[in-house]
C-alpha cells in the first residue's frame, strides 16, 4: 500500500502575513514540527518532512517572529543599550564598539536615547524589557534610584558605562578619570601654563563629571601655590556666563600668568570654541587648551585642539563582553574596568 503526504491547505489570503500555522498546513505537518525545524532540531525530523517544511516556507515567504522565538527558547539574543545623549560623540563611539562586539557574539542591540532627560530612565528600561532583551548596557545620567529599582524589578543583568549608580551592584566600565585629568594637567604645566580653568557641564549627581572636577582640584592642590585655577559649570545656552569666565581667565593672562582651559567633554569643547570666536581669541596664542574626547573635527579648529582621547571602541566592546559573560553564567562579584586615556598633542597647547 502506498503512502502520500497529507493534502496541503490553501495559502493565506493575499496581504496577510503567513503564520507558523500556515506553514504547518502547507507542509501537512503540525505546528510543533515546524517549531522543531526553526529550533534546529532537524535530527527529530525525517528528510521528507524537512523538505516539505522548507518548501512551504519558501512558497509562503514565511519568517519567524523573533519575540515568539524568544518566548519559546527563553532568550531573545537582544541587548538593550540606553544612552544619555546620542548627540554626544562619545555616546555614538561607545555604541559602535558595543554593537560590533554584540554582533560578533550573535546578539543584536536595541538603542534607547534619553535625550539627557533623567525622568525617562525608568521608561527606557521598561520599554526595552518589553522586547524581552537579555540584558542592559547603561550609559545613563546616573541620578536617583529609578534605574537601580527598575533593573532589580526586571531581573536582567546590566553593565554600567561611564556613569555610576549609587547602590547598584553591577559591572562598571569607564575611562580612568583621575589618571586622564592628571595627564591633561601635567601636559599644560609642563608647557608653562600656571592659571587653569576647568569647564564642565553641571556636575549635579553625574559621577563622571564629579570625578573629573575632583581630580582637577587635586591637581591644583598638588601644585599650589605655583598653580592656581577654578572650575566653571557651563549651562547649555548660557553664552554670557561662559564668555565672562573666559574673559576673566584672559584678564589673568595679562598679569603675566599663562592661562589654559580644560573642557570636560566634546560638547563643552564646542561651546568653548564658539565663545573663543565671540571673544575674538585664538587657541594656543591667547589661551592653552585641552579637551576630553577626541572628535574627528578636533584637528580642524584653530591650530588643532589637543585632546584626551577616550578608548571608546574598547569601552563599548568591554561593556558588551562583560554583559555577555554574565549571560553565559558568570556569577563573580561586580567588576570595575578603568581604561587609560591617550593624550593627542596639537597646537592649542603649545609651550609658552
């Protein structure tokens, strides 16, 4: 007696996305059989059934729903990455490094940009958890307890990049801020500058900004009274305040003390460059300068801006590796990885 495959049911109506049930019907098998096929358990299927399922998939143009697959196997191969400000070149560069490392390990990244709004941190975590991400890489503002509570609620491993969260026990990857600030200060002091101004975005409760400001003050204390200086917090849109701070710095230069400024990140560097243009002053000639971060435009401004380059690609990759190790079962105590910055000397910090 001969056997034959069950008669296939009609294809789904035009315009409707085919389902796993449609594939099963077209192949004359159960939905469980199609699920085994997509979960790479071909050893449980006969060659004939495999061929029929493959033919049905090709005919219908079916592709599996990633969320449904995640539910069935318990993981999504998705990693949620939250950044404080996607307009900051640092965030973009770290994202690229993390994305490449995740891709190499078979994961995809879903990005959520906070736009520097700390009130959206909980929203971001809840939204990404809704996509059933396996874990989080967080470069958030680092304020309050909302992130700590949300991560604990969702029960997913997380890695912090650049900014700490008080009370959160998680792997932490960052620039060595005290070491990088010491590198910037010593370079300017070696060049003969004796009056320094550190310009930062408002410190508030952002750990990186506080650490760099504290390291700057420590440098001043170590070289007092030979070297003096101050910290200025630059608010977005406060052009007059920044102009006044730089004008006062230049005033001290007229009294015979070579002056220099250090910018806390690339965003502040752009503000300083705009202020120098308004004041009709030149980097290097009127004021020494070193900026944290090394954007591609740094060599193009004035005589070229000296910078502290962060190992952004390595920071992103390291954060991804730490998270993936946690996803693979690593259960050690939280780790801290601090990477060194690199001084890129250009004309803005020429010796005086």
